C-alpha cells in the first residue's frame, strides 16, 4: 500500500496538467500533500550534499515545470543552488543503497531532463556557451536546442560558500560580452575574456565591477599532469575541477580552488634549442625543449624485423625505419623511448598546437600555419598489417604510465594511442632528460 | 512515515488508479521530447514523373502527441499551428505522417537536374522533387532533426524514379581546423544572398581519419578557380564553407578545383536568377 501510494504520487507528478479534464483531479492536489512533509522528508542526502526531491523553486509551483537555463540558474530557493555537472555526475554515477529506491522515495522519474549549472565552451563563434543537462538520470549532454527542462536543487552540508562572491581575485567562469554571454548566477563574479574586466551577476545580468582581474605575470612550470587546453574560454570552476590547472590558448594558467578560478601565472617557456650530437659515428639532430632533449628525427638503424614504409629505401632515408615491438636497446646509450608523460609535457609546452611539432611538408591536409621548432614530425604512416596512413598520421613506440609498451600516434593536430600493437610496426624517437 | 496522510489519501489515489492509462495522455499536444525519431527524418515516394518528400520536423506527429482521439489532435493542430488537416489524404502520396508546410529553404537542391517544387496544399508532402536525369546530386536539408548535406542518388527503376538519400555527416569537433565529411562531393552551393553564395567542396582523404571522416572540406581558396567573368571567388572568413562565389551575371561557368592527390575536379555550374536572387546549380549532362 505504501509503495502504491508513492508510485501513484510520482505518476501524477510526472504528467502535465496543462489541460483539465473531467476525469482527472488537478495535480496541485498531490503537490499540496507533499508540501506538508517536513523539509527532511523532502530531501535526500548523498555524501555532503542535500538534494531536493522535486522541483521546488521560486518560479515553479508544480512539480513538472520546465524552464529555460537562464531561469534555472537562479531558480533555487535561498540556501540552495543549481548543481553543476560534476555534482550530478557524482550523484547519478555512483551506486548507493538509496538510489534503487529513488522512485519510491519521491524522486521524479528518471526519464526527465534536468539542467546543470555547467556549460560547455567551444571555439565556435556562434556557439560559445552551450548549457549541459542531465538526461535519463544517466548521462550529461549539451543542450544544443536549449529546450526547457526541469531542475533539482542541492545544498552543501556546510552551507553555501559566499567567500568567493566577494573576493575579486576569484571568478566563477568566463563571459564574453561581445558574443553570447552565458546566463549568470546571481552574486557570482565572472571574467570578461577580452577585457579581463570583472563582472558581477546582478539580477540575471552581468554588470562591470570596473576592476580588472589581478593576473599573476610570473611564469610557472607546467605541471605535466594537469589538464591543459587551448580553449579560449574556461567553463565554471566546479566540483570536479578542484586543484586542476587549465591553460588558455595564450598560455595563461588558472587553477580551480575552493572559491573559484585563480590566476597562477604564465606558462614558462624556455627557448627551444637545436643542436647536433654524434653517437657511434652517427649524427643526430636534437631539439631541446625545456629540460628534455628529443632526437629530432626517427631512428634509422637497420635491425632484423625493421622495414621502410612500403619497403621503399627512400622512405627510410627521409622518415626513418619502422620497428616491431622488440624495442630493447634501440635508442643510443643514455637515451630512451618516450613515456606518455613526455608526450603530454611536449604537447602542452606548445599549447596543444600541432603547428609547433609537425613538418612543413608531406601532410595531405592544408594546415593554416607551421611553426616547426625543429621536431619536424612527418606524416610517415605506420604498419598494422598494411602500410597505412601515409600523409595523414604517424606513430611511435612508447610506454604508458604503467610501463606498458604501446603506440602513440599523431595526426598533425592531436595525439592518440593504440594498445593493439602486437604485430604492428612503428617509428622510434628517443629522448633524454638533462639537468 | 507519513501514515496519517497516507490513510486519508489512499481512497483518492485508488480511484485515480483506474484512470492511470489516460492520466499521462490527457495532455493533448504536449511536445513530447521522448519521441522516437525515425532513422530517416523524411520519406520519399516516387512515381514516373516526380517524387514527394515528407519531412518530419519534429513538431507534428500524431502518435507522440498524447491525444485521446484523432479529432482532438486535429483540433489541437488547428488552434496551435493554424492548420486545417483533412482526415483523408490524397494518393499516390498517401502517408501516415504529417509533414510541415513547405518553407522556401527547407530543401536545397545543388543541381539543376533535380528541381524542388513547393507544395502548399497537401499536408503530408513538404515538397516535390522533379528529377531530369540519373546521377548524384548534393541536397541540403534545412530542418531541425537530421539537418545537413545529403547525397541524393537519382535512378530510374523501370518506369518509376527512385531517389535514395544518404546523410553525408559532417564532423562536429571543434578541435580541428578542418571540417570532415563522411563522403566526398564535388560541389554544393548555398542559395546566394546579395550576390554572395557560400560553397562547399570535399575531397577524399588518402586514408580515413575515422569511419565518419573520409573526406575533408577544401578550405584553401587558392586551389579553386572560376573560369568565367561573372563569378569571382573570395574566402570564407568563418571557415564554414570552402569559400564564396560572388556572382554578377548568369550563365554557365566552369569551376576548377585542384586536388591534393593531383589533377583537377572540373564542375560545370549554371548561374540562374530566381525572383531577383542568384542560384548556382551543378549542371546536368546535355
């Protein structure tokens, strides 16, 4: 009986009541029934966050109310907030005993859409800020059509942090006043990207504080396990990003703290130095990037099992040799195969911009620019049973963070990897760390 | 728990349980987000003369609308969309779907051997397509679901035409400076605005980047030439297309596109004037 009661409550709540019909009692009835429950009974607690069991906001008086993202950002009652994507991910992603009883506890059906306070940013001119929403209680997507959706409100156990709302060294997210500015959360501070002027969200509009962000101009070493991105705009500094460092396309670094984004400086970039070394009567071109020396060409030592692309000698001369997975001892003394972290450090050092790494010639795609620092990566393909991807991609033997041998691939713009490499042949580039 | 409240409300909810199936569907005309969108967002039915295209634009579909009766649905469409739907639909284009009223730009044919003819008085049909010859033709479908460039394969099967549409999906990633397509195509030109017409040309990659990225949009305007005096070429600063044609005349023109793997793609186009606006179509065989 108890179960039936709650199931019926939920079914009624999930149906619209735009049209009154003589057979149906108005939904407001069950809503007013629920309203008499105490606040504790209308919430679910998960870890340190309370989640409201149904949409109960300033704008909505009925549990099935949909609203725009703009309205959703500020629709939660005082003391509550619209959860961001990471809070949602934690809530729907992890199992906890109460989740199985969600429907019975009075939670809305899982086939509904809920807003998050997060937005996705892109470099596209007409699609700078795209809000994210929760779908079917299982995944988070971009809401490209901006269709109205529902909300659930959350609040932290230790109450909302108001510190960063007043401190002008921290900001919640980036806004661009010339393009589509995101709708904002009242009281939060945002940063206009182009002018670096701080903006406060006041009554759903962004107003200038007439103060600039205090940007630290000191250079910082790139923490190589940080997330570095060449996006122009930062998303809101939310739960899942705490202590991560992001770098914008202009090498400015920001760390997400408990209170919002904080400027930490500019990526340190030492000059890239080109030298030559000689090892066992072989000359190698070397490029030094920060504290790492990379041999600036693929290895061309003849060993059993190695091959030229399409078995053509001229390809070995220009692009080096393709080797099978017996990579022990291939690099000259004192040098080694790259690890994943080496590639990450290299790529982030150049702002994730392949223009600094790829060669000027032989690429099929007409890249807009080339800033080859000397590494001159050619799209020399590789072997995976067939010779493949010439002029589009290349790959090298590398080790991952667990010392597993795999292949790291580069297509001129981004890196990828492949673990199914047993019978494949890839190129070899060696490096060494210098003090 | 709230036993007291429960006791008082049990009777009410037991009564309502009898109406359970209809409760959720009492709201006729709600925009149902959970519609299953068909694999093709449009249907094409042909006879020996022409083909009818019906586009589901997501707004009009009876079975998703939660109406208790067909009459209720017809009334809803009348009041909300301002359209009178006849319960009977004329053949041979009888379909069980409802199509949107034709908008001028909803179907854009890229070639002069596939004409788009607007339809105003048959509710199940968005537009007619009149093929004049067999071949491939790029068609842009400007609708909400399934928007994008399609490759229309026009064939004659016995006495009847057949047009198969293949969605040439475009890569959506903004991490690349290039736009990739699933299939290469020689040329597609959008309707012109003030004499400027954005065009696209995608050439085949030597190796696919992924299963959906086998062709790349040509974005280097230096590789493209218009061999006639009334068509000039300018860059597309937004890099959405390959470039813009600037037309100040009409007639036939040869467009020459240098291919990365060598040689040229030559495309003959027909520049025409429609209601004071220019259109550039790929020309059919004479």
